């Protein structure tokens, strides 16, 4: 990592407010199908450290694609290519010599549908640390407990840590997935519509959780739910047809959007 | 469409589906029921005293005291039949009869010598060929008593000794006729032609009578020999000496099973095959009922005795012969069990798994997790698909031509060569089923694992394989069932029809008997196929049981693992 960092020092300097910004995108484009389809077009924005950034936009606007590129989950998609710069702490995420595994340990991700492994609750949370290795039994117990407490799940599951995670409710499962991501002690947490498969009560618990986690983690959350974006985020980015239309402080964006499209979307004229 | 029409459609479809399922079930029952009923008969059956003798003498099992009690009872019953047979073979009055016949012959020739003058006169009166009938008539007169005795003896008793005696009488008659010529010569010198005529014609009538008698005796003897052979087949050898002289085990013991014994009684004792000449003069053999054909003769009496004492002679008793599964076969499966075949099937199946499972799993992981849709991969997929469609006999030939003749994994047929061939046969199935199982693992698991910083290989090992395990195991175990039941690939590469169970260390060099091949063999090539139906059914049932067992293990294992995965 250090080597890569020095190599890409120039890139880091070019990002505005580098100290304050964890992830920076500059003229970043994403193509599917070996360049035939231009999904995200020249996006330039930054995720501020310790803040929650919401990414909103109608279906198919590229917001999820953009989010998944931040920890290179799109590598799994055949024919997905990128151009431009995307950097974490000044390190080019798409540098060919970058260790993707290491990157993903620093950028945790929570998916749209809760996807715990078919293992025990304990094993789910311990999965990441075990992969990283070098953790003793006692330390692992501690990590599991802290992560579950962080995800506000500890009290509900502390007596049945050895039960299968798939036996939990959907909301619990999603919080478990958050705990699992937190157990890696990531710097950035990406959330891809984390509440879309959940009922309102579970949704509000997750939102509370995001609130608690902000400050400590840099969080990017993709959501379809405008109210949710308004409630939980500090910054909001509005994507439309692959373009970043507007990016700014949430309060300002929802009260006084600069662009007409943003206004139309927020007020529900389309999307 | 109206609601009522829709309802009728739905109902008729349900009815169709149900009836087709009912037909399937009925077919399965019709197919399995006889196999299960007859197959269990290989283990649980009514055994005769011969079965216990076999166990005691060959396998050193069973209680000697009980056997002694059974043998005593059966021997007592058999003695009735045996004494009849002995009486037939050496009749008590044979010496008397044979002596009487011999002295009658001597008396007849003495009389002929006495009547020399009378005889020469006949020759003088009838010149040339005209004398022949007269001489014959003259002979018939002096041999009248003798012929009567011979006919009577042949009617009363037709033991082998009698047949021999009658053959001797023929020569004695001819010798006697030659001797009496000298007496005639004392009266006047006879010409060569005359001598010949006298020699031929004097005992002609007696010889004709003798010929008819000995034909009857030899026919009776052939029938008795067939009957005796049947009794041997049913009860085993009559004497200890016969038993020791017998080479094959089937000649050392009688029928061990009551059902087969009853069959043998009906087919070879109460009925026997006799030779007969049909109208066109061809020799044929036909099966006749002893009681009818030989009515009133000692043979009919023997058959009646055998029928009446049948149960007492066999001493039937229900028995559970677990050794059918654990004993070696003796005398081409007529006695003993099928252990070497079961063991061979086990070796071949496990061997095939050892080769096919790792290869198949690795290939499936490659296809499902690593391969991108390129030309090479598509070609590989096509190869796997083609391999799955190749007839199994071709795999067998491949095993022979490539593995044994070219690569020389072993000198000739061996378990190793058979296992590799079977492995190749089931490999496509394993690859397919494992790939399907891997594909059913939700992509979200892969994403989650990778998102948590697992490398691809770690993600496969820690998350994807465990999640796919139930499906993979099911596919593998069902393929095992297929391997256990395949016949064609092992014909050329691994199977022998006979042979003992082989040790684990010999699997690299030795061929082995195996259930599928031996089922074919003892059903179609066995010389006594109709007498060992229980073994055929027993083998089939065992094979089906193995396959069903494997399949149910697969189902149970999958359910358990899935429950564990679901939580």
C-alpha cells in the first residue's frame, strides 16, 4: 500500500480538501459490456470523512454502479471498465497493482438484501477478522461483541450467538451484515439501499444506527427514499442518467436545489 | 373462459397427473415386489438337512448335535428308498435265476447232442438254403424251456447285473452252437456251408428271444439310471464312498432348499427322461411320469416311496441364512453366498469415487467460479456434455484399449482399471450436478465474502463450497449409485465371473467379481440357471438395496445439511 501511495501522490494532491475527503472521484466514468454502454459519465465528487453522503436518483441512473465501484465490487461483472480517477486517501483504487482484498477490508459494504452467510451469528461477524488472521480467541470474542453492540444487535442475540444467522428476522439480518462489515474496522462503509427490503420499524432502527455510526465512519448510502436521504445524510449527490447533476449539503439540496432536474426529482415530478 | 370451464380443466389436469403417478407407482410395485419377495428368499427360506450338512462340513457353522438329530431322521426315511434301490440293483434271487438259465442252456445243448442222428437226418432231407427254417424250428424246440426262463427273468428283474448276464448268455449260446457241431460231425462229415448254417440257425430263436429280453432290461436300466441320477441330485450321494469320489460340490450334497428340492423331485425323480425312437427312426428323449410309464415295476414303487417320504428325507426347517451376504460362493454360486460380488462392487464404486469426485468438484468449481465464456471453455463444456452421452460399453472398450493395453495400469483386468473407467463414465454427471449446486449458491454470498476482503479462493472455500455442499453431495452419491450398477464398463476392465473376494492390497492387479456382471452371468450363462433363481434374485435385490441405500443416504445427508444451513 505504501508504495502505491507514493506513486499516486500526485493524484491525492489534485483532490480538493484532501484531508477532509476520504474518497474522491474525478471525471470518473464506468462502462458496461466492454465499453458499449456508458453507465456513469464523468462524475467528480468526494465522500467527506466521518460524514454520511446519500446518493439519490431514479432507477438506472448509475448510483449503485458508482457505489459498487468504490470497493471494486464491479470487478465481478464481466465487461465492466472504468476511466478517470477514483481514490481512497489519495490512493488510486483502480491502480493495477492495488491489492483488491486489502482495499475491500478498508471499505466495507452492506447490500440491498440482507445476505448473512448460512453460518452461526458468531461466525458471520468473525468471518472478516478470521480472514485477516492474527486474532486470538479472546480478541475475536471482543471484536464480535463490540461489532454487535455497534450494530445495536448485541442485546437481542447475545444468548444465541451459535444459532444460524438465517433464522433471524430481516431487520436483524441486515444489522448483522452491518456488524459483520464493522468487524473489519473499515474506514468507509458503503450501503446499497440497505433498507429497501425491510419494514418501517427495522428501517428506522437502521437509520438510527447510521446516525450513530456517522462521525466515526465515512458512509455512502444509496437510497430510493428521499425522506431517508434527508434524515440520515450530511451530503447528497443526485445522479441522473449517469451524470452527477448536483452534489451538496443535504439541507441546502432539499430546501434549495440548484438544478431544475433535482428540484423535479425531489418534489416527485419523476423518478 | 368461464369459471366452470377453468375448474373442469384444473380438475382434469389433476386427475391426469394423479393417474399417471398411480401408474408409475403400480409399475414400481410390480417391478420391485417380485424382486423383494424372491430376493429375500435367498436369506430367509425353508432349508433342508443338506443345507445344514453344507454349513457344518464346509463352513464349520451350526450345531453338530442338531444336525446329527436331523440326519438320523432323514437317513431313516432315505433308507426306505435306498433299500428298494439296492434290492433292484442286486436282486436276492439273481443267482438262482441266472443259475437256472445257465443250466437250461446246457440241458438244451445236451439234448441237441443227443439228437445228433435226428438232426443229421434233417440236414440230409433238406438240401441247401431250404434247411435254414427247419434248423431254426428244431432249435426253437430244444431251447423252448430256456427261452421261457429268459423272458420270465427279464420281466421280473432288470438289474444291471442281469443285463451283463444276458450279454454273457449271448456269447455262451454262440459258443454252445459251435461245440455241438462236433457232436453232429460224429455222425457224418458236414460241409463248410452246412456248418455255418447250423451255427447260425440252431440258436437263432433263442438269440432272438434273448435280444428282446436284453433290450427290455437295458431300457429299464437306463430308466433306473436316470432315476438314480435324480435321486442323487435330490438327496446327495448314496454312500460315503460316492461322496468322497465326487469332484464337484453339487455332487457331494443334495438340494439345500426345499423349493428347489421340490422342483427336482418333480422334474428328475417322479419324472425321468427316457430315450425313445419315433416313427421316422430318430432317437429322441422325452420326459415321462415314472408312475405311469413303469407302472407295476420296481421303479414305480421307488418313485412312490420317494414321493411319500420326501419331507421326511429332506427335513425342512425355516432358516435365516445371513451368510448369503457374507459367505463366498461354492461351486459356481450353487452353494454359499455372494460376498465377493458385494465386496467387488464396493471396491469399484469407492474406487470410482476416489478418482471422479475430486476431479469433478475441481472441474465444477472451475466452470462455475473461474471460467469466462470463451471459446475454450465452451469447447470444454461441449466435451463434458458429449462425454455424458457416450454409451457405457464404449467406456468399457476405452478402458480395455487405453488403460489396460496402452497405458498398462495393470497386466490384465483389475479393480484399478475398472474404477478409472467407471470414474470417467460418471465424471460428466458429477461435474454437471456439482456445477448446478454451485450455481444455486446465491451471488449475494459471493459478494458478501468478497466485500469482507476474502480472496476468490478463500470465498469459495469458506462460503461457497459449504453452501453448495448438500447439492454436490447429492449429485456425487447418486453418481455412486450409478457406478455401482454399471455393467458394460467393467466387463472388459474389471469383472470376472468367478473368483474369491480379493484383499484390498490386490485391487491394483486383480480382477474381481461384481454384482452387475455376475447377475448377468448367473442368469444367462450358468448351466444350472433354473436351479439358482434365489441367488439371481438375491443378487438383484442386494444391488437394488445398495443403490437405494446410497440414494437415501444422499437424501438424508442433503436434508440435514440444508437444515443446518437454513438455521
